[in-house]
C-alpha cells in the first residue's frame, strides 16, 4: 500500500503511476472521497470539543442538556458515516499499485524486459537435445499421468533418482543460504486472508489462490507470504536489521488464465517447490539487499554450472506490489530458449505498510516502515534446467558436482537407475 500522503499531496503522480500500471481506480474520485472523510472527521472533532465544553453546564441549564443530547445523536450518525467513508477509501487504496524504480523499462510483457548480461556458455551437443518432458519419460523420474489421476492435470510425481536429485538441490540450496547469512525456517503452508492481503497477493492475484472452503485460510503460493507475515504488526529493532530469512515449502497456484503457456512437461503447474529468500531492512538499504539476493541466486546457478541471463523486468511484466524486479532465465536446450527460473523483487515499503511492519532506531530516534525483498533461490525449474543442460548422447544425465555428495550418485541412467 502506498503512503496516503502521496495521494493527498501529489495526486497527479499517483494518477500517472496508475495509468502506467493499468490500474483503473478513479484517482480524482478517491481524492474527493478522502477529502470528504477528513472534513467529516474535523467536523466530528469540533462537535466533540463543543459538547465537552457544554457538558459542564448541563447540571444547571436544562436547555444546554437537551442541546448536548441532540449533539450526541448527531455525532453518532456522523461517526458511523466516517467509518463508512474510511472503509471506502481503504478499499480503493488497496488497489493502488506500488511506484516504479526510475530505471524500470517500458514494455507490454516479458518481451519488453531489458537484457543486462549473460553468464556462462551454452552447452554444446553432438546430438539433438531433448526437452525435460522427453528426458523424464526416458529416465522414468517424473510422472504426470499418475499425478493427474490422483489429483488433476498440473500435479505430478518426482520419483527415484529424480526425487533424490530434487531433494539434494533443495538441501544444498538451504545450506548455501544459511552459510551466506540467512536464517532457516519451516513455515505454515496456509495463510489467512489478512496475510495474503498484506503481502500484496490480494486483491491483485485472487484468481491464483487455492482457498480452503469454509475457512479464513488459503494454500500459500510462496513462503514469501508466511515469512513476511511473520513480523506483521511488529516494530523491529533497527540495530538488528537486515533480517534475512529462507524457507523451503511446496507452493500452490491455480495458474488461472495461463492456458496454452508452457504447458509441455512440468514448467507451468499447480504445485511446485521452492526455496525463498526474504529480507527486512531499512529503506536506505533495500537497493543493496536487492542486489545481495541477486548475487545469491547467481552464486547458486554458477555452482550448478548453468548458463543463464539476467533481465531487468519491464513495467508490463511486473506485479502491482513490485518496485523493481530482476529475473534470471536459464538456458533450456530442449526449448532452444531461455526460461525464467528465479524472480527477485524489491517491494520497498508496500508490504510493510499493509502489514504494519515498522522499525525503530533507539540511538537516533528514527522510525518508519521496513522495506522487504522477496527473491527465489531455486524451484523445480532449476532441476529441469539441470536435466536439459547435462543430458548425454546415451540418454543419461550427469549430476552437477556440487550435488553429488547429497545424491550419492553422479549420473541418472535411461533405465531410471543411478550410478
């Protein structure tokens, strides 16, 4: 949520941002609604002050007593009206998106993302490389047919050596992040509507949420929701910032509206698994912490030996809560193209305002809302990139060296066995 002072002092800035974001909130109407609310509050306060003054005369003056009684009824009606106006203002404010960093590119979709740089070399093959679906069918390590039988399309099984590879990837990633200063969490896999609202997933991504019927709970789409919500309505000691958290969770998203987008294999699914990075920091440190998370992502992909590129995400490809976002896209040989494997967003104080997460510096007296960074470390997609990157002419897949101590093998064979 943006600071309402900006709306009051510079509505044209908010209007310009809303237009660029494709937000259809009527800013002029919202400004008037907020002005009406504040005027009514002033009127109620003036009436309250007058009533308190007149109350001293009630015992000796019946006429004043009747006047105070009438004022009490009028005030009650106006207070109820102010509550209703406040609710209307809040409902509209909830739809206002965050502002953009000055260097966010203009673009309609991911084709407008700005390429920053490439890292590593594309793998060279003496044969036609397979995509990950062909590979897991050959290796017998992922089963989408039984996933659909047990759940529905978009759910799947990792099994055998594939499950061991995935488990090794997540364990190794968590260890690497802990070594780089992150605290490890295991979080709930459900969250209240207030938490989803606070993190900016509601109302903007309501159609992506699996809600539990009859309960104020939904399955999480990312541990960002539960890790950021962890400090809701708290004031953090500025001397202890930044706080860096990581967690592994399954994640659920309906993928509503994504029909026809990367449906082959398990690239776009309803359930996946992710290790997340979350940072709480002072406002002046958020840019550096944003880069810190990007460096962590790159460290992991470099250790895995994957070729990738980093892009500065354009306005048309960024969610409403984001201020600035970097995506890393790994090379997928079977697709003969790059595909997103991690996202890293600086959300400034957008989430902190909605969740009431503040900081206080006892030494200087400085107070304010924290900034938050939300960044992917790895997901199943990184494992898919490994499969495509390290495939061999005989149909086997070589395991990256850093993962071998955790898998216990160096190669997955076409018969599904490992050696």
